[in-house]
């Protein structure tokens, strides 16, 4: 499908719901149509180094993956996979004429103002919120599948070094200071992984690698009476099957991105009070490396979004975000 077809679905209200409060959200890998009661998430026909949605069959597969995996943490939100049909002139989500041309994940709609990142902007997030998230994650990590996997140092370095793919664009838009920081971080990460790779393998052997969420940032959490953690990574098992310290580091990094180191420390304190996943100074350094890696990934994603932006204003917004993550990387490098 393409954006024009998605816009036409929205205009025609060609989906199973009323449409008094319609909205479309676009990311670099999906379109999401928000109706009164539901959200319909449609995967873009794109292929990157880290995912492949390029065929209809692959999009179908990953829609079903997304529902199954997210029901572990959000069983009441993910309703199922729904077909998209077209009669050659217009498309419909759900029952309609014509042949199946694509698929959508159907979810219950949750009020947007409860999303954690937006609540952080409004300064509405409290210590109790992060305590409840920590408790939810402790339960999740203790029950989700243990993954015993071989830690491939060169693959970790390669994933970190994928930031180089957007380096020419960032050089043009943010200048040589940003590029020099990227180069320094890549060199530091390579040395760190070679030095601490055996510790990563030991932790995998000891059961600290779990089939987790993989994308645990504040934009993927609704702060209701019980936290709703949604939108886990379904398209790449390696990104989701990670050390629990890596998972926790992602949320800590994102809280620090908002300038809320107090909440980052509170969340980590609560999580560690109920687990034994950070046991010594070396593992403390590993946790810091994971924060560096997560800032690296978010900087890359924001750069990709800036490259694909449809307006100068949108590009500037994503570049500002990329620059924030690069500054966080600088902070972490200074103490790593």
C-alpha cells in the first residue's frame, strides 16, 4: 500500500468503527489510523538493514507476530489481524469487496494524553509511575522465555556501527562536531565489546538474556492505573531477545533524554531492588554501554526520519531529536 491509499481509507472512513475523532500517525515503518475506539496499524512496504516488510506475505507474517508478542504485556489492547481489501478503485479495512491486498493490526484505542512521553512533557510523571513500570517489568522478565544465545562480538559492533549509514546526512545537517562524536563512539564501542564480550556471553549463559520487549521507551507506555507497555519489536528477534539490563537501560536512557535523571534513577532502583541482574562494577559499566547503544539507535532512527521527512519543519524536528541523542552519547562516553 502507499500513503495515498491510506489517506483514502481515512477519508472514506473505510474501517469497522465510527469516525468522529480520526487521526493518522506516520512513522518510518508504518501508518496508524486512529478511529473512535480502535487503532489500525499498517506496515509500510519498506526494507532496511534491520527489517524487511517489502512483500505482502512478510507484512502478514509480522502482523501476526506483533499481535502474539504484544499480548504478553498488553493482552487487552491487541485484538488481532484484520484484512485490507480492494476492488481496484478503493480499499477497505475489514469486510469489503475485492481481493486482499494487505493487513492491519487492530488494537483498542487508548487515550493519547496518557502516553508517557507526552506526560513527561507536561511534567505529570511521578515516582509512583516508574515504580509500577518497574514492578511490571520485573514480573515480565521473570516469566518470559530465557534465550541462551551465542554473543557475537562482531555483530554487536556492526549493529552499533550502523550509525555510519546516516553519517553523511548528519555531517551536512549538524556539522563535523556530530560526525566526530559518531567516530569517537564507534571506536570506543569496538574496544568495549572486545573487552567485555566475555561478560556478555557469561550473562547469556546465566539466563539474563530474555525474549523481552526490545523497544522500551516512553512513547510505548501508557500510564493508566496499570502501565500498558505496547509495540514491542516483532520484525527482528535479535533486537527483542536481549539482556534484561539492555532492556532496562533503554527506558533509563529515554527518561534522561527528557532531563529526568531522577526518574531514571528511581526506576532503576526499584527494578534492582527486586532482581539481581546488576551485581558488580563490570556489570555497571555494561549497563552504561547499553545506554550508549540505545542512544545510538535512537539517533539513527531520528536521522532516518529526518531524511524521509515530507517538510522542512518535520526534518528540523527530527534533527533536533537526533542531536539530543548524540549529546547523550557524549555524556555516556565521558564516563564509560
